[in-house]
């Protein structure tokens, strides 16, 4: 069932059991290939496995269909993947786009804003 399987995926990811999480995410995507929750978690898994080259196209695709806090989370993950792949200019473009958004000023988004600003600083060093 999807609920317990997603919780198991979350636990595996938090425990940094990326190989197991990768296998589970692929199995879950077989049953529901466009599930945004699984796709977002898969981005983190791919980064944990040291595969930014695989995380980038997935994050770019998922970003197009994300909104709200999830959109910022995917944008942050995409920027991290670009940085890990040595694509600093691409990371700066994404970070500048999201740092310029007015909804980033919301009180609930301050942690995300700080994280994006830190990534921006890293990308321009």
C-alpha cells in the first residue's frame, strides 16, 4: 500500500540507506510512475548515492509540476545537484530565480531562504 511504503521510503532515506531506498523508490514508481512524492524523494536518494547527473533531469521535470513549499524544496535540490555536477552557472540561475520570489519572504519560508542564500554564496565562490 502506498502510505506505509512512502513512510518506509522516508525512514530508509533518513537512515541514509540509499541503496535500499533506491530499490524501493523504483518499485513504487512502477506502480505509480508520476507520483510527485516518490519523485521528490528519489531526487534526494540519487544525491545520496552520488548521482547528480541522474538527479538533475528528474529535478528539472519535477520542478515543472511542483508548487508551494515543494517547489522551493525541488529548486534547492536542483541547485545542489547542479553544484555537485560542477554546473555552478546553472545553479546560480535557479537560485536567483527563487531568491527573487516574493513568497520566500513568508515567515514559514525563512529557513529555506537561508539555505538558498548559502547555496548562492557557495555557487559564486
